[in-house]
């Protein structure tokens, strides 16, 4: 990318496990061999294996690293996922169509026709079977259906992680200058001053993940930096 005069590729914690690894090494440091467990990621539902093409495929497409065949494969897969979710939202299923599926899953029968997405939220009820019973979605491949099924069943959890990722993104937009003298900020705890001085985070998001930097330290840090910026901007 540098030879093409393009911006560097930065994968965040909410995008990939390699982003978690790099961020941990940069902001926390290591005293022993680093092992990347899924528990290290606060976005492990978002960076699960089945949605890798959804997360990283568009990035690769933008960088032009895929062959023409690979590009078509990615676009087809994402189209299938979108189609499955759209059909689940817009297609209704009748009680008699869902009866055997719900009996097999030991789930309550439907009193009337409902959208497929409402039934697919139930545990052990297959989205694939619901779409087949309603006579739609035969062209969608199984892997895309697995991802769509998970997106429906755990939508609430995914939404919470997306909201958390958005908060982190906003914190990432709050940059920290390399020349900040943290040791002079008496409103910070002594541990926070030491850690920030040693690790030199480039953003508030990075600072928030440093052990020993508390939420109150972050709040005081923002107040102090904004005060200094106002003073510097005053003629």
C-alpha cells in the first residue's frame, strides 16, 4: 500500500482477531508469550468465523487483492445472505406450513400466519426449513443460510456489540498528540500518568484499554486536553 501511495490498512478490534492481537501488543504490552484466545475480544460475536466474508470481503475488494473468480464468489455469498434476511423479513408462513417444523423442535405452534423472521428467532427452529416450507429461497446456499440464521437468532446481542463498537469508534476519533506530557496532569492517577507516558496511545480508545487507566482517568484526560486545546486556540 505504501508503494502505491495509499493509506495503511488498519484492522480494529471490532473487525478481526488480528486487530485484537495488534491492539493488545501496542496498548498493553506483554511480559510473556502472547496467546490469542477468543475471550480476549470484546466483540467475539461480531468477529465469529462464519461472517468473515461479510467483515473482511469488502476490505479485500477495495484493495483489489482478489482474482475475478474470488470477487464473484464473495459478491454471490453476500447476496445470498442479504436475500435470506430479506425473505425472512418479508415472507409469511402459515400455521400448517410450520406445524411439522415446530413439532420437531418442540416449539409452540402458530395461532396464525406470521413473518418467518419471528419464528426463526426461536431456538432450534431452522431458517432453511422455514423458507423451504414457505416455498422460497431454494437458490440460497447453506453457508449463507447459517450466517443469516445466526443473525436473526442473536440479533439483540449483535446490536449491543455494534453499539459498543460505535462508542469505541467515536473514542478513536479523539486523538492524543504524541507530545502530551501526562506527568503534568495531576488530575490523573499516578498509575495512569505512568502508563500513558510509557505507552503513548494515539487515541482515547487505545488509552481506554490500558490496564490501570480508569474511566475517571479517561474523563479527566478529555477535560484536560480540551482545556489545553481551547487555551492554545485563544489568540
